[in-house]
C-alpha cells in the first residue's frame, strides 16, 4: 500500500525525482514502503532511516537491508535525543528519562550529508513506552521529525510530511510556515486516506536558511514539551501562539482554499458512500468501501469559514 501511495505522490508532485532520490532520510521508516519506492526510482540511492525498535512497540521492518551498503537504519526513539536541545540548554538532572537520553544513539545520522528527500510520516504508536508518557507525545514526535528533517534537507530538496485536518488551526499554521521557505503542495491518496482527514504535505525547493528561525522555535517548543511545567516533566505547548489568525488568513487563506478544496472533495465523496455501521459496503460505482468512523462534522467547516473571511475581506 505505501509503495502505491508513494507512486501516487510522485506522479502528482515529483517528490521522488531522480535528483531527490540520490539521498533520502526516512524518519520512522518502518515498514519501509516509501524507502523501497525511492530505491526503485534510483537503485543507487543512499537511504538512511530511523525506526522505533520493535521491543518498544515499533513496526516490523519489511524493507530488505541485507547486502545493501547504501541502506542504513538506526533503531531509536527519535524524540529522546540531545540534538533537539536549544542552544545552551541541557537535560535536567531529575528527568525520569535522563538515562534514556544518555544511551540513545542517532548514529549514523550526525556523520551524513544533507538529503534530497526527507520523509516525516511517523505517528505515535500505542505500544511505545518510556519513562514519562505525556498526553502531548504526538506533538513531541512531530517536533522531532520537523527539526531533524529541516536540519538535514539540502537546499532545493523536498520533504513529505503526513498531516491531519487541513482546516485545523495547528495544521494551517504549519502549512503557513512551510509556505515561507518552500513550494508546497497537498496530496490525499484515494487508496488509503480518502475517508480520513489525513493528507500529505509535499514541500519542494526548500530553502533551509529561511527555515532556520522556525527550527530554533521548534527546539524551544520541544524543550518545553519535554522538560517544562512546574514539575519539570513537560507541558502542552502551542507552537503557533505567536501567530495572528487574521494575518495568516490574509496572507495564506486564499492559497489554502485553493489547495484544500481537492482534499475536502475527495473526503466528502468518500463519506457520502460510507457505511457508518463499520461494515464493508458497496458504493454506487461498484467499489468496495472499508467501514470506519470519521467525524464528518469537521469536514469543510474550516474551508467554509475561510471562504467567508475571504469574501468579507474583499468587500
């Protein structure tokens, strides 16, 4: 399935171009479908990846690595590394995860160059455990992927980022930031994401030097999410607290509507033929539909709000 999705992304955005696939960093690589597709595009492609060990709840690796000197995978929890520390900061002595930080290795990543393509599609896994579990662990994982990705992508390179809810403020704010230093496209594969809010951000022609101030901000947010709060055990962080909604909509709302309309159309059509009992059903077009629950009350709400604001601004 992931190989098929990668092919669809490439057809729409050329993210897996021959140039980009000279070197690929796949964060949360397992089971390995995207990396496999990159190697099919260029069998000489250097692929470096990170994956949570299966002993900690990570996915089984299906990508063949034996006999491939151009493929290196580091099994590690990428949220638990000192590379995310802001300048001058250190791990608090009383952190319950202090030992985890000291033994967790990101090698060989620090020795390698910038990458033509960075893939950030990891999600928080239910079986993942460490010393201090936080309700905002998904945020810490997102921050970790973005920091590593934007630090290691080469100038002119691309990133593929899995996101949810193009009409949710935190997602809109992230797209707004990426739009400042890259050419962005949004893509929803019909095969696996048609009835969900999930989609892929594909950022091409990235300018890392323009992203650097935001990366510093993300590091500060990661530190607060990991060690902040009165007890020093982390706190929920609003990484977009400094953004003004009206400014974002004025500068980016029109483009967001243009990009998001196709995402919402695909999801709307899927939900219209959905069996809400959770069973398989057949659509009028004769295609099998998987059962499942989706909160369709969210669908299009943000788009409508943005459209109203856009029209009001034009008056």
